[in-house]
C-alpha cells in the first residue's frame, strides 16, 4: 500500500465530511428535502462570491461549461470583446469567443506576465463599442494573479460592456469582491477551491450582465441562464441536477462559512507563502512574477540539468505525491504545486519533503531539509 496525496490545483482533495454526504442514498430532486439543500448551497455560493446583488447560478458541468455559458448568454455574433490572456485559460476564453463568432481584440501576454489594466483602458478607448472584457483572475497554468479590482474600476465606466472574470481557481483562495469591484460575471468550478469532486460549475450574474443577456442572440439551451434563474425562484433546477454533488456542496460551503471566508483566504496566502519560501530555499526559481502571485498554485521552474517530467513522475510513483506538470509550451519546464481548497500546513511539508527527496535522487545539489525548514518558519510566524 502507498498512501496517496493529491497536491494539484484541480481536482483538489475532498474532505471526509463531503465524501460521506455524497455517499448517502439518492434522493429525488423534486422534493422539499432537495430544495432546502439546494437553496442553502445557492446562498453559500453568494457568500463565497461576496455578492448580495448578483444572482448565483449552478450547472452540472466542468468549469468550461460556465465559461462557454458566459459567452453564449452575453453576446451576439459579431460583437467585439477584449480578451486578456496570459495563460492556458485565457487562451480558452479566446477560443470559445471565436467559436461563437465574436470579434476578439486579443490582449496577449507572456505566461510570466501580469495583465496590465492600462492596456484594457486603452483598448476600450480605441473600441468604445466593445461589449465585453474577459480576464482570468487566477491563471492556473502560470500561478499569475491578475488585478481584477483594477479592471473592474475601468469597465464600470462602460455601461454596455460586461466584465467576465474566470475566478475558477480564485474563489476561496484569493480575495474576489464581486459586488464591490463591479465584476459582472464571476465563475468557479467544484473541483477547485470548493473542495468537491469535478462536475459543478457556478457563476454570478450582475444586473448589467442580465441586460447583456436580454440583448444577446447567440444560441443557447442547456446553459440558458434565465432557465436557471426562474427555477431558483421556485427553489429548483431546470434539469436534473448533480444531486450528490449539490449535497456535498452544501456541506463544503458550510465548512467555508465556519472557517470564515477571510480566514480561508488568509490560510491560502500562508500556504502559498510557505510553498514559495520552501522552493526558493532549495535554490529553485518561481515562475510567476512577484507583482502577481496567486495563492492557489505555485509553479516552479525545473532547475537546469534536471528532467522536469521525471520530477512529477517520481514524486507520484515513488512517494505517492501527485503534483501537476507544466502545460503547453511549459510541459517539462515547470512543475506546479497546488494548495487550493482542503489544504493545511502539513500538506505543504509533505509536498516539500517529497520534492526534496525527488530532487536529491535526481542529483540536484541543495541543502537537504532547507525547504521544509523555510516552510516551517512561515507556519511559526518567523
Ligand atoms: C480548472 C479551470 C478552468 C475550467 O476547467 P475545467 O476542466 O473545465 O473544469 C477554467 N479556468 C481556470 C483558471 C481553471 O483553473
């Protein structure tokens, strides 16, 4: 037997309380029992999204379903949107926009760069008719945190332009004030900070986003937001919901409420800091720039002379610790340590210990124990 540890930024570990709830016998979804749980989950989602004004909608889908729904529900073919992309998920929003026939103003950056809000301001000045700005808050492929608060302040001045925020690994890990920052659509997915298995996607819809919906003519059926809103008013869902996942969601959201969202975010920032300091103490270089590092995942450059794919493979096969490799151009060049959702101090210590043993086995020179020591110092407040 080998004990296994899942240290990736999605799927993320699921607490036993949530797993046990999901293992309960099936209940029917058109019942008061289900409605009570469902409505509590919707209220809990509004809490983690930090919104009182927006609607929170929930779909049986992976996160990409929410992304696609945002495009289909807000726009007409030929609309101009400004897509900011500094990683794989920004690329995906561009692809979805193009599939739906939108005219994309492409704000492309390196994966190691942060989106510059001034570029969005300039693009909007040049294209005052743009109907949307799309930005990824926490880029899971690169660990970069984009300043969606600053973007919100810019887009707010354009009454016909909605701000779509992919916060799929932001929600529950970093600050994301939907109402206060003027974010029109904010998305998340169950297998990230919500501590659930994959299969649910959630998003918020502001009043401005509903105005975009009213005007939108792109085809939609399963993801037609109005169907979900009208059914929530009747405490139910338009189609058969992912019942077990929603039962689990209600429990997971209760755990976040009990911790208090501010504390949840502070815990993530401490875990991220410990991971960063631990890796740096091993002489490793962080991928994301200091001005934009998120708390969901820490991508790290593979040191010269070391086989990056071997790091991920040995950690998993020999030590039972699954981390993520790099994506696209960065496959084999970086590795990514997730600390999103159900994570505590000793998950980081475990991961760093496995990383040290793996690197030592691969012949990389460093001071053994330095990574763990640096992480411990963060946890001890030193
Ligand atoms: C995980 C993720 C998604 C959605 O991916 P799915 O595999 O469809 O759940 C989108 N954006 C970001 C930033 C993500 O981390």
